[in-house]
C-alpha cells in the first residue's frame, strides 16, 4: 500500500476508523478483533480510536481496550491515534470537556488502556465552547513536552481554530480530523488549509453512506459506474477519490467486518485517471 506522511512518521494511505466496533450495533468481540487484525494484515498502519467510543459512561474506554487487545503482537509500525474531550455522561448521549485538567486525566487513562508509555497521536476530539481553544490545545502542548504523547492533533476544527492550534503548539500540529465525503464537502476549506500547511487531514466518515443498499442516487452514480468499469466496489472508488484530493489526505473508513476493511485497504493502490476524477466531481 502507498504511504503518506502524518507528522513525523509515514503511515498507510488508508487507515481504520474503529468507532463502529464499540458503539450501538457493534459486532461481538471476536469479530471486532478479527476486523482490526485483518486491517493490519492488509497493510493498514493507522488505527483511529477514542476513549468515548463506547455504549455509554459505564463502557468508557471500550474501543481503546479492544484495539490494545487486537494489536498484541502486531508490527511496531502501527500507529494508534486516540482522542479525548468528548465525554459520555451518565444517562446516555455525548458531552464536551475541554478543560486542561480533564484532558490530562483522559490522556493518562488512555495510556493505561492502550498499555503504552506514549500515545502515538493524541487528538482533542471537539472544541468545547466553555473553554478557550488555546487552553485546551495548550494541554496537548504540555503532553507533548512531557513525552506522554508523540504527536498532537485536533478534530472537528474550523480553519481559524486550526491556525490557532498550530500557533499554540508551536508549529507541531500533526493532523486534523474532520468529517468529509462526497456527501459532506463542508470541510473543503479545512482540507485545503491542511494541504497548504502540510498537516495530515483525516476524513472521518469518508464513505458517507455511499454504499447503503447499493443506491447511490443520480448524484453519485458515477462512483458505481467507475466501480463497475474497474471491477471494484463504489466504496473503493470513493476512497481513491479522497486520496486524489491532496497528498495530505488519509481517509479512515469505519468498518465492523474483516471483508469490508480489506476492500477499503485495497483503495490504497487504486489510482483514478483525470477523466474519472472529472466524472466524480
């Protein structure tokens, strides 16, 4: 598989978004672990998780513990990226806590669950309106300086917030993770800014439901058409479309089955022609 630069390291051009393995509708543990191991066997060296990927407050950290178990004995070059700042309050739902003291405690808990001395990539999950960006990201700067994390990233940030994070981190911002897909292109400005600054852009939900029931609708029919012409799935075409956007793009499709992540991984070797990209828009 092709590789791309993420901060100070090279990773596979396609990553694994592990969220579906731990939230509602998640597979049993055996299939979840098989999915992670299938990703690694297919050449994926970036796995994205978060402490909040769980069924609720009582299940906090489920995904991190699952990833740690699945990666025992895996090659040392697999980069695990986790996140903090999205909470799971008692009673269900999602909350936000961007306080520096909370993020430091969350990072310590993630270190324990992952069983590592330093987290490869630690990301602030989502801005907290109650806490200035500089304070939240400042906690990541401290964690970098303390050696608890090797790289720092942010998620769900707008262009102004990305520039502020880069400044607070002293130019050490490694990645931005925002929603982006053929169905959701609102993060195009953030993608372009990352390309300008040389920061990795990790699209979450990169497939955007493009393969549901095989019905793409007229607007997205070209993904299916090119897939048929190439003898590959529309999802694989979609991920190749992402890779053609900019050299900094590293999509992290979610998966809950070994066969689906193997198909996604194969997109790392699919290069679309200029004519095909023009058809996809």
